[in-house]
């Protein structure tokens, strides 16, 4: 893996910081477990995509992933069912009670609830910094279609961060990076379904069309992984941050709380509907499990081991 001397120097300083931080956050730098055959993880988060959206829209790519992988349409977001608290939970392996991200207004230096633990960057530790600490040479990427995502992680832990304009550009930039760098871990955020929900309403024809567009873009990402020579060694996770009711979300109804969670790739049980409970923050722990990382003690998430054939 080629890393410039400048980048290596950055990693060296960051690695030392994260190594010291790891002693306080309660994880060691030893491999706990890993999934054989998996070298890459790609998480595609579709903002506002509900299980109803997948079930009623035409989604051939997600349907195919469910056939060759494991899934549930009954995973749950955290409360409140707003974007920042849930994207933070997905990346931080914990809920708002632990990480302190309670609204979309949250910033690392602007919050009402202090985090229970602080790692690199002065925030609750994310999967990005955990991976960087334990695998310093990993190539880590984030392409996001909503600016708020960029506040929710330790920016120095990533090789590339792009706040892109629109879902098509987001996907194209990610695919280009697949081909150029074959990243170990990529997080892709698509925002257009949430826009459709707010503008037209959840459960409308326009909303379902936006889900179909997300499915098309997921297909493009899969094709990009194939072209980059990564697909056979990549585990894909497709999920969301919340559903919605009418033109909004943030409440406590099942339509807002339940989210899809799909995982496919080497080592994943095929055509398996998950019976174990999955919370949004379990996504971080599952990624850590795939990479063989020790999770921080401050995380409450558990890896979704049933997806890999465990009882």
C-alpha cells in the first residue's frame, strides 16, 4: 500500500496520539476476530430510507444483496429520530446518552450533553479512529452528501473526506476512489431520499422513486467495486438513519424508528433474515469485527454475529 512520506508522517503522529488514547478508552491493539476473505468494508447510508421504501419500490440491487447476504427490515434507530444523533450512533458504536450528539445542531465544541468518553479529536471515538489506531496503514474514505456528516468524526483519521453535491456525484467520487486507491474502509452517505420525504412525504410516489434512485446508485457502487478488483473481498452494509411520517421525522413511531439493515460479502450467511435485534450503533461494532479490531470499552454496540452464521 503506497502512502506518501507526508501522509506517513501524519499517520505517525496521529498513531501515537491514538495509541495513548486507546489506553484510556479501554481497548488493546490486538486482533480480536476477523472475517476470512474480507479486506474491505463499504457502508452506504441512505438518509431517510425506510423499510417501507425498500418493500414498495423497485430495488433489484438491494434485493440481490439480501439474497446473497443477511438482512432485517426491523433494525432500529436511536431517539430522537433525527439525522446527526443517528449517523453519530452508527459511527460511534453508542447512543446519544453516551456520545452526546442529541440534535443536528451538535458540534464538537457546542453541545448540551458531554460525552462519557473522549478520544482523538475531542469527541467520542468513532470506527474511523479505532481503525486508524489499530491498523495505521488502512486507507479510510468518506463521501457525504450532507454537510452535517462532516462534524461527526475525527477528520484527521481519514485519508479523504469529500462533502459532495448530490447523490450521483457522491457515488461517482466514491467509485473513482475505489479504482484509484482500493480503500480498506469507505463510508458513503446519500441524502436525496430524505429530501424527497420532506418535500413530497414518505410513502408518496416521489419518495419511492428516490429509493429506486438510491438502489441504482448502490448498483453503480457495486459495479465500481468490481472494476476496482475489490468486490470479491468487500463486505457491503446498506442502512439508514431513520424513516419518517408524512413530511417529517424525529418522533417515536415505528415508521420513524425502524430502519433497514443489509449486509453482504465474504463470510456473510446468504439469504438470511436476521432474527436477532439490530440497533443502528451495532453497525460500528460489526465493522470492527470484520476488521478484527478491539472495540473501545465505552461503546455499547455489539457486532451482528448472526449475519456470519453464529447463533
